[in-house]
C-alpha cells in the first residue's frame, strides 16, 4: 500500500528544512531506518531516516528545496504496486501534474516529480497576503528588499521558499540596471559611479569593494546571537589563571598514551567539575522556576569554513581527561566533515570558546541561547610576577565568563569561576579524577 514520507521534526525548534541531497532513486528498495535524505536544519545538516520499508515510487522533494515540517518528500509502495497519480496529486495540490499518467509504473517515471511552480508574475499590486510563503522566507524577503510578486516558488503548490528568496536577491544584485546597460557603450569599461554593479564573492575571496553573500550557517549564527543579546541580560567576570603547572603536566602526560590532550580538555573537565559543585550555573529560567540541567554537556566552539559551530562533549563530569580528549577530537573531526547529528547540538549548559591560538589575550563571548553561560579563553603568556621580593616568570591565562543574570547572580558565578581557576592551577586533581 502506498505511503507518504514527510519531513519529520528533527529538533525542538525546527519549523522547516532544506534538502541537501537525496540518497535513493525511484525503484530502489529501502528499509525502515535507512538514510534517504540529508536535511539542513537551523542547527546542522542531519541524516533523515526512512520511517518505513518499501520501494521508492515517487520522489517529490528536490535538492535545495526548503520544506515545512510535515511536507511531502517521497512515496513508498510495494514492489509491483502502481501508485495512481491521483495519490501524488493529493500530496502536491494537484497542480501541474500531467493527465493520463495515473498508473504509470515506477520504472517509467522520472527520478523526481518537479514541484509545481507559481504562476507567471502579475502586477505588483497583487496583495502580498495571497502569496504562499513561509514566515521566515517572507521576513528574509523584507530584509533583502525582494519583491515577492516577481518570485517563482519552488515549494509545494508553488510556495516560495528561503532558497527562492536568496536566489532572487542574488539575481537582483548581479543583474545590472537597464540604465547601466544603455549608458555603457560596447567595449567601454564601466566607471566606478552609481551604474557599477557589485561583485558577488565568497568570504575566502573577499576583497575591498566586493559583496559577500551570507551563507545559511552565518545567517543562523546571526539570528541566534541577536536573540542572545535581546533576551539574555549578561554580566561578565574575568580572572587570571596560573597555568604553569598545568603546562608542565600536560607536556608530561602527552609523552605517553595514544591520545594527545589539549588545554581545552583540561578546561572542560574543570568547568564540568565546577558545574557539579555549583549546579545553578546549569540552569534556565522556566516560568517562575529555574530548571537545572539533567546532565553536564559542555559545548566546544569549533571554527569551520562557513562559520562557527559549538557541538557538545557529553557527560564531561563523568569522564577523565583522556576520555574527554578522545571525545573532543572525534567531535572536532565530525564537525569539520559535516557529520554532526542533532544530539551533538542540543542539551548543553555552558560553552568553552578558546581564541588563544589566534594570539587573543581576552575577549567577551556571547552566551548561546538555551545555556546559562559561556567561558572565553585567552592565550597563555609568560608574565613576570612578584614573589616575596623576587620576580618569577609564570604562564598566565585570562578567562572571561559571560553569565545570564536571569539565572544567577555575580557572587555565585564568581565562586564558580574561582573554583574552575583553582582546579586548573592544581592539575593533579584533574588528572586523577575518574
């Protein structure tokens, strides 16, 4: 019996997803749990599993198409079953489907069914309310100055998607205005005046005067950071840590063993231990109460080509430093290979962000929405410090903690940060913890 496969809700905040890749073709047999699509959500690119077994009869979703949760993506059926086109028409709205093909066998069908497109653009006076478009796509159109009456939707029943808006915006940027074409004689270079068109490029190729499009990850990061600044009233605490003993202990520790322990691994372990002692630092305001985290998952900010991601190292408080190192290395590898899943991104209570490798001595990080705090780590510097009339050279490091004041106060957070400092200054405690 034919069965519709729809886009599932792959996260608590997910409203829609963009198809990155379809991993099956018409006629293929799939089993329940097989990966059939790669879907980009507002947090990561995830693998979508088939909810049932069967043979692929129709593929309704195309690459780069953005669908709402519950949108039709595929039709499965029995091996020799002929799925009537009326069934597909009911899923897609019945627009643009050819007559007389209701019982065409799967083997004779194209790999994908092209979703219906919107009608030809009409006069700009058409009311916006009659255009099928998701709220997020409509907001994007307003921000980019895109006229919705000129956009053809590629979503179900001609619905305009975010991808359609981005494409229209890029076309608008690249296409020179008619006056520019008329004002420039053939073979004559354009001047740098108002008729010059901007050049689209990538961040890696950025140069003065160019226009760099915002990718999906950058846009999501911008939205989340804006949400943080609007909704999270922060205070900030900075402390200096004497890392001299830890630098020596780490160097000795890495002489043996099959995993190299990074400074971040010690820091995450110290942070997790501090969260056990000061559990309010894991909380989130929920109505008239503060809900504390069930587990201590620590986010680790990782730089990727498209921006920044902060996946989670799980249950850090229950692991020794070497295990934290193994888990963080595997996490970094999955992140940079775009292999994260939703469980790597949800449920964190704090994030560690280290810019020491870039020569930064201190900075104020922005709290990730859904978490209580974030710890910014600076570089370790050789610093002269007084000691009973003598001058010693010690390895010092700045840490800045940004904290949600809705959850806790300065005194409590200061005790937590001081505890983390003392743990790092006594590395033997961290190394002996199981």
